[in-house]
C-alpha cells in the first residue's frame, strides 16, 4: 500500500503498487480493514532493469575486491536457508468481523 486517504464520509481510498509498475485504487466504505503498509511515500524508484544493470557494472567490481568480514557471533550456524515464497493473493471481504479476520490470520501463520 502506498497511500491511504480517508474521505469525509468515513470511507477510505487505498493506492497500492502492483506488478509491472502499475497502481491499483481501491475504495472501502468503512472500517474495519486489515492493511499491510509497504513503502508509503518513500522515494523508491520503479523497477528499471537498465538502471539496475548500469549500477551493477559499478558495484560488482567493488564487491569482488571486498575482503571477507568475520561473523560477529561465534558458533552461529544455519539449519536451513531458503528464498521467500513469491506470491500475491489479494482478497476483498466486505462482511467479516474482526474475530473472523484474526482467526484467518492465525491459521495462515500456522501454515507456514
């Protein structure tokens, strides 16, 4: 979510950045709502592969010359490492009370 605008009638408008550098605008008539805040008004550039590759040309040689740094915590080990799941599921629920929402969130966390 990039911007949340509360209207005079109690409804609110949500501006959300979605894939492909596009935005989605949603309007909710009234609370309650569960929202996740990502960047807000932070000046994050849109994903531009050409700029990223140009930056990497300057960054990679510097990284290759960098010396290894010791890990601050001796004896630290990792049982497993994996990339986070890349999935996006947006669902609009109009008639759910807070208790049902909380139950779903707890069930979703327990699955992971």
